[in-house]
């Protein structure tokens, strides 16, 4: 849900997770459905996070790295 505090938390999480996600890895341990969870998380971030990151004042570099998640790994 968009809210300044939620947006701040999202920015902090994305900043922590983006390295794993850009490497097509899930940013936490999971025994099952890792690829599905990673794909769903990445799709959600690519679609919903950019506006919220901008609203929170996230760095242009972080915003660009999230945009790159929408590209195939070889194009990143």
C-alpha cells in the first residue's frame, strides 16, 4: 500500500535485494518455488516500485537498477 513509511521500507529492501535480483537469485532462502517467487517479486518490483522509489527520493542509480530487472539477464 503506498504510504511514505511503506515507500521508505520498500526503498531500503530494494537497495538490499537488488544485487541478488539482478543476478536472478531470490534475496532470501527458500526450499521450494524459488524461481516462481523470484519471478513474481521481480515482476511486482518492475511494475510497482519505480513510482514509489521516486516518491521516496531513491537514488537514480537504484531506480535504474530496478528498471534493469525488466530486461533479460543477458541484456542487463
